[in-house]
């Protein structure tokens, strides 16, 4: 079983004498160590699957790992094994221990637009910038495990002090809604374990071994959770690469890597140096770019996969030209090398860069999937239905109440809602509870009251069924009851309505299947959806497709051939990062991008680009100049001999056109 590992990897898998950190560069098999170690613990060391938890960075990575472990275990069952993100592990803990924190188990999970609206209420403003800033400040406090009182005490300027007050009101509102936000899913379990020794001991007994992938991107709160759960013995394996820390903007702190060595004096560190992913040239490019950052740890990386092709760097006239050339190159390459579409990835810094490439791919009928983009769960029609589900699970969820009560319209008007809101606030009740108060009811006209009560009573009736009846059946009944299809056709163009209704059917179909597979009822599914909606989109399941992804979302993945697009100053590195002197994190993003490639790497940039309606000229990213010259071939680049470079580019395009023509025949 351990034969597919090199010797330091094997050592890492077998090491169980204390806390272990595997510190190594990209593609060196860190994730493979985790997967193999899970199987090793179960097969060779007598661990029960339910005693092990592995933490991945995305739900998708969790699913893939689950699948691999399944294969490795052959006959043995992995039932009960936890492979999850920090957030879903936190949710699992909170759900079981909710009562200790004064929450009911069906608490709601708010997404970032819900939090935004709550903040807008608390601050009584619509100033977007102020709201975003406050939202991000609160999130940073939570990630650093700072509660409102501490935030107030620490605030040294008036603005921060004001934000700390808002933080407090925001927390009170969440509690009143029986709701938690994304950051709470980690902060609350830490609070719980610090305050309730018995609960901590129970979870320590339950989870005997913890494995953590992508450790460099944990934040202070997540690190606290690891320390609490693994106790003084430190029963964990963490793997990570400080050069791939790319979530600093979200509160992750690569310091946590160094902190490990201080907090656990018995920490063993194993380094892996052989890269099994990329050619020598790609690896050399990655190593050379990242060498421009000051280093935290000394690491080496080498590969036996051959020198490989030159890295191509192409300058395009503008973004249309870039998209066209990339797609043509990709198609020609595929034809030439008889590869699959799924061997290709187009990677970029920001989501907005994808659209123009999507258009080109569609024009050429190339199948593709987009990840890290607007999530399926962010679509209005899906959020409508999720609002109903959330309200059924937790009638105190006021944001869900407002959305469900007004979509589709059911006679509950703004005046009713305003009065309800005032009454609820004055009496410290949720909107739902306030609706049943006699004093409030007397304020309303007979029609208004009837419409409101019809809705609330309907929710009550569905609640009764929710723990009992199959999720799929309930969903279908609900769609009928609220006449959602008719609502879509009344309020949208026929084609838009059709497409939205299809999404609804996709969603209910998927939920029904999920409910059957995992034997989950509607309430359990609801919390799972809330969590998914915040983390990532749902893949559309096309098996052979080009992958479009942000660099952030491509972490941990690998592709035969990578196109890294928009490599310009102001994009990668990002303008804001240049202004705030955060180039190092941008360079790590570039490193992550380069190291996703196995066999070939194409980097491109535009000489001109439209920004807010104006055409601007652009400079190639400083990271392009950091690539090793001998491993790079430039196209269309104003190098030492501009005429030759241009000719070069023309020739290559002509070759590609000829090849495509041949492919069509
Ligand atoms: P990243 O830093 O990008 O997350 P990683 O260190 O987690 O990379 P893996 O994804 O685990 O690296 O491995 C990279 C590739 O090398 C995978 O295709 C994996 O299957 C392969 N690999 C890892 N170890 C070995 C090995 N000992 N022999 C052969 N292939 C290996
Ligand atoms: Mg990995």
C-alpha cells in the first residue's frame, strides 16, 4: 500500500508519535500523503473511520479526497469518516452542541448578502463603501477570535470604535434571528470548547486524529480549533506550502505555520522535494519567480519529468485578440496532441476576466466549465427557494422570512412588513413570532391579517412534515403550493423564465437525490446548502471540458496544459495590491498558477485593454520578467528585435490556422 510513495512521503504517512508538519513545494505529493495516511490509519493502525477527520480547503477537494480514500480502502468501508472543510466541520459541531451556546439545532446560516443587509439596517445607511468596510472589519475580528467587547477595548480610533459597536449590534441581531454567519461556523466552536470543557473532551475523544491540507491558508481561529481538538499530544498531520499562501486578504495568516513550530515543541517537520507534476522548465520558472519573495522556510523542488516545452509568453493587441488566440491555440494544440478538453485550464486573477473567453469558447463550440464564478446558489430563483427552506427550518430567520413572504407576492405588502418589523423590534420577537401576537394583529386590517396568517400557517404546516416526509416530495408540493412556475412566467420574459424554471428543477432534482443518498431530511439539507452557497458553485458535470478558473479556486489542482491570461501590471499583480504594497501575495498567486501546469504553460498579456469604457495601454506583469529567459519563448513581444517578434507571431498564427483548417476537414 505504501509502495506508491517515496521515502519521506512514507515516513510522513507512518509517523504517529506526535504532531507532524509536512512542509513542501507545489506538486510534491502533500495531498497524496494525507489521502494515503487516512487509508493507512484505517487499514494498518486499527482506527475507526469515524475517529478521523481530514480538512480540505473546498467542498470539491473534500469530495475528491473521499473518492480516492474509497479506492485505497478497497473492500473496507469509510463510513463515518469526516472529510470536510473547516466550515463544514464547524457546522457539524455546532449542530450537535447548539444548545450549549443558546442556539437551536436548526439555526440559519446567513450568506454575505444577508449580513450586508443586516449591517445596512444596523447602520441605517446605504453607503456601499462603508458597509463593505464594516463587513470586512467584522469578519477580520471574527477570524482573529476577537469578540465585540475586545474589539471596543482595543479600538484606538473613533472609526474602529464605531465599527466595534456595530459589531456588537450585529451579533445581537444574529442571535435574535437564531442565525450565524460564515465566520461564526469556526469562531463559535472555538468559543464553545473554551467555555465547556466537557464538550471539548467529548470531541477530543471522538476525533482521534486530524489531518489538514493547505495549512498555510488557515486563520487564527482555525488554528485555535486545531489546537483545542488535538490537545496537548497534538494528534495531527498538517501539510502546507508557505509559498502558496494566497488568502491573506481573508484573514489567513501564514504565520500559523511558524507558530506551529513554537507551540508544539515536539513538532516533527518532514520536507518533500521531488515534484511529480511538472516538467523541469515549468518548475524552474516557478522556483525562479518565487525566489523574489523573502522566504520563511528553505525548500527545494526538482522533477524527473524531463525538460519539456518552452514556456510561451504572448503579447496580444487587446483582450479580444487574447481570447481569440488562446482559444485557437488551445484547439490546435488539442488536435496536434490528441488530448482531451479536460486537459486544459484557462486561469485568471479575477472572475470578470472569464466572460470574453466563455464567449470565444462558445463560438468555437468548445465545452467548458467555470469554477469560482457566480455560484449556482447565488441565482435569484435558487435563493428564493432556499429562503423558504431556511424559514421552514428556523422560523426566527428574519431575512428568510422577508424574502419568502414577498416572493411570489402574496398580499403581504410593505406597510404590513414595516408594522410587523416595528412590533417585532419593540418586543424583541422574530417577525414570524410577532405575526401571532394579538396586540400586533389588532393593528392590521382584516385582509392584511388574513394574508399574513395564511402564509405563516402554511410555513407551520410544512414544518410539521419536514422531519418526517422525504425531502423531494416536500419540495415538489411546496413549488405547487407557492405557484413558483407561474410566478416566473408572470414576472420574466418567456425565455428567461424557462431558463430559471430549469434551474429550479435542477435544484430540486439534485436536492431530492442528495436527500435519498445521504438519508438527510429537509432541515439537514438546508444547512448543507447554505454552506455550499457560500463556498463555491456547483460544477455542471460536463466530463470533458476546458476548465475556466480563478487562480484562487485552482489551488491544489493540476492540468496538463495551462493558459495563464491577463498577466499585466494592474491585473496580476492586482492594482490594489500594488497600491497597498502587497506584491508578495500576488507573486504567490503567480506561483500557484505556474505550478498547476504539468506539461505546457502559456502566459499571455494585452497591450491594450478597455477599462470603464476607455482604452488603456498596459504593461506586461513584472512576474513575466522574473521568468528564466532560457525557458521562455516570446510571441508578439516588443523584445530586442520587434520586427522578428511580430513575424514570429504571424507565422505561428498561420500555422495554427492551417492546423485548424485541417482539423475541420
Ligand atoms: P499542491 O501544492 O499543488 O497542492 P501537492 O503537494 O498536494 O501539490 P499532490 O497533488 O499530492 O501534490 O501531487 C501532485 C501529483 O503528483 C499528483 O498527480 C500525484 O498523484 C503525484 N504524486 C505524488 N506523489 C507521487 C509519488 N510518490 N509517485 C508518483 N506520483 C506521485
Ligand atoms: Mg495539494
